[in-house]
């Protein structure tokens, strides 16, 4: 008995919505990959010694240079051949030296001075003067020093650089409970820097806010402390300063120098605000209880 096999071929068209989703997905992956490569390009290469001096002049002014990021930034700028003016974070001292700074038209200014205390407290628990002092150092001093140097930079006609040290606490997370005033003052620094960058870019003046995550300093709020462990994303002040100086004039109006901090920023961006708020509220209030356990 003969057997017959009948083959029937059907051309099944791929649905248009599947093609559209595949295209959008591929485009998104390509966009993320390009951004990551751009960040890595900024992070990995080292700026040749002398580049900052040739571009911005012989002088650098660093506020808050006695420890942490300020000290490390001052040392790194010195390694690049710049002469330094080191200024304490006391607003009165900053005002006294403003005339001297203004006379230096060819320079880089690093506004690093800042305070984080009172910290781990609700707004009603600290007196108004304590909050006013934080605003004077974190907001007013940054404004006064920047306002003092800009006229000389404009008159010079060759530009300059102002680097304001902000915080990821105001840029990469939606809230920071019981550290509200600190994160709010750093938000001012970011908006101040962004707007000035737009205003003065045409004059060759690069205003930049650097917003680091975890740096092993006394000032920086440390999430690994709240979590009771050591974070793989924490960097030393020296490591941060090397990345930060390499980004001057290259990282845009708002940046987060360093590969590890960039990765943390990208991960934070993918978490919904409501999840951020819930996690941070529990971490910071738990850390607050532990910090004040002896007095509560």
C-alpha cells in the first residue's frame, strides 16, 4: 500500500506589535550601553599633568581643605601643578578672603566646605540656629565664594572652573528622612550649579556640581553604617579626588565621578521613588535609634 505525505507550508506573519517591542527594546539597550561607555570613558582615562593649569590657570581655591574630600582634592590639584589657596569653612573667614580670591582671575574654585550636623534628627528637635548655621555654610558660603570669583573669570575672557561638591543624597534618591536639611541644602547646590553653567558656558566658564555617593569621611552620611555593614561602593577620599579632578570641565553641569558611584547611580535610577522612600525611612530611623540609644 502506497503512503502519501502531504506537506502544507503556511507563512505566518510576525505581529507588528512584536516587531515594535523588539525595536524599542533594542534601542533602549543600545542607549544604555552608549551611556555606560561614555561614563567609563570619563572615569578610566587619567588627565595628563598640567592640563588643568594650561586650561584654567595656575591657582586653585579649595574650601574645607582640612580633612576628607577637601584635603584629598587639594593634594590632587597640587599634583597637577596648581598653586593653592586653602580656606576654612567658617563663613566669616570666607567673606574675609573673598577680595583676595576675586583678584585671582585664572583659577579653579572647589567649594567643598559643608556641615551635616544636626543629623539623624527630626526638624523640630534641633533649634533654629543649628539649621541656620547649616544653611550659612552649605548654601550662603558657596554662593558668596562663587559670586566673588565670577567677575574676574568673566573679565579674563578665558574662562575658569567652579566645582561645587553636592551629594547623591539630593540627586539620586527622592528623600533622605531625618537628614532633611542636609539633603535640601545640597539640592540648592545642584540647582545653583546647573543654572550658572547655562548662564556662563558661553563665556568659557565651567560650573559643575559633583554629587558623590559613599565616601569614607566624617561628613558624608554613610548608608553602610545604617545597614550595619561595609559597602562595596564606598571609596576613599583619595580615590574620589583622583576621579573628581579628572572630571573637571568634562562631566557636564551635574556629574557623579567614579565607576562604582556611576554604577550605584544607574541602579538607584531604576528603583521607584516609593520603594526608595520606604527603604530609606526604615534605614535612617533605625540608624537614628541606634545612634541615640544611650539617650532615648
